[in-house]
C-alpha cells in the first residue's frame, strides 16, 4: 500500500493545481480510453480503461520506484503494470482500484474525474496531495512508460524549459526607464510600474509563466512595487525561479526579502538595500549585520559587508548631501 513519502512507489504522485470539477453527465462507457500523465516528453503513468458488457477493466502502468511529494524524483527504470480490479461510477467521478498482479493484497484506489473530452484529473484516494491532470487519448496506439529517467533529477509535470516572450517584454519595459533615471520622471515610472505588475498578475492568473527566467523577471517587476505585499510576492516568485533551476535568482530572492523587511520597519539581513535618508545621506540602516555571515552571503551571490561598505561610500561620494 501507499506511504508518503516512499522510495518504492506503490502509487503515483505529482505537482498540479487543483482543477474545479465540471458538472458533466457521464456514464461508465464515457470513461473508456487511455489516460497519460506526462513529465515533459516522458510518460510517467498510463491508465487504460476498456468497456465490455457494461463493465470497465484495464491496466495502470507506472514506474515501480519513485519518491513522491510535490514533485517526481528518484524515478527508477523498472515498470509495474497493475490490473484494474474495480471501476465504478460514484457521483461525478470513477472510483478505480488497481492491484499488483504479483501480490493481490497490494492495491491502491484512485478517483478519476473527467474535465473535458481530452482531459481528466486523477486523485490518489486517501493521500493529502493535489490531483494530477492527465490527457485522455485513444486506446491505440498503446502508450509505453519511459524508462530513461535521471535518478538525480526532480521532475515537474509542467514544461519549465519554455519562457514566455510576453514576460520578457514586460521585463525590458521595466528596465528601460531605469537605465537613465531622472528623478523628475519617478511619478510616471511609478504609474507604469503599477501597470506592469497588473500585467504580470494576469500572466500568473493564466498560469502563463513557466521557466526560472520567467519567474526571476516577474520578481524584478514586483521588487519595484510599493507595498510589503508586492515585495513578499516578489520574494515568492524569486524562490520559484530558484526551484526551477535558475541559481542566478538567488540575489533577487535575497534582495526582495530585505526590501520586505525594511517596508515592515524591520532590519534587513543581507545588506542589499541602500536608501537616501531625509538628511540627504545614504544608509543601509536598519541592518542586522550579525544574523547572516559573509560566507552565506557569498552562496547567495550577495556582496560581503566590506564590499557593501565600499558601495555605500560610492553612493555618498557621487551624491553628497
């Protein structure tokens, strides 16, 4: 039976947003077909359901070994194909039991809910994880489970290699007025910044950001916000960028947290923020210089305190009060 987490996978898990269940009127034969859970271009799970004499039967194939949680990792090459020993319609979904043919006591239950003619959600019963979205295709050709997994890699169902050109355009528009910043233009820039944040929010609502670059650029846009919520969202976006393989986003992840802390009248901890005081002098205060060491700063791509002091002196010399 299933355990969470586990290294020998007796069921499948993944990361997906919960999708609202539509009010579909379906019969048992409507569920017949082949359902595939893909990680990029690889088939991770294939559920085959065939209707015969008013009953559904079939198989569920998946890797024998994997680690489950909010993503897919430690996926082995061995494949297990289980028999569908029970399939019945309950309310708005199909309840399925898949059984290991080598061990009849080893079975897991799933809830299959049709979302459209070509998509469905598959929920592992009794396990507190989000359902996975699966594609519904014809029974032929028969799909095979991939065996060429990288044991050291963590997989997401979403394609994170593809960047959104609209996000790139928004980022370029964000940076352009800051290349030759004129203090007299700040009011207009603030208005434009707000419009760009709304554009990014629209992309997020459509789940249109994918790559680490997308999320790093979105973090920069919200770093130029005006409220603690803007900076906290910027920090969240930067963390996603790092999780999607963009190690360069560690700096913006640090800077957004510093900016959030300062907006809440708390000391920054990395030293990324330089502000001109009411008296015209430049300062990093309030600044907790003890919590984070220079060794940790280096791992985040943040300059040491000595380098920060030189930068502060440059600001003061260039802009004497």
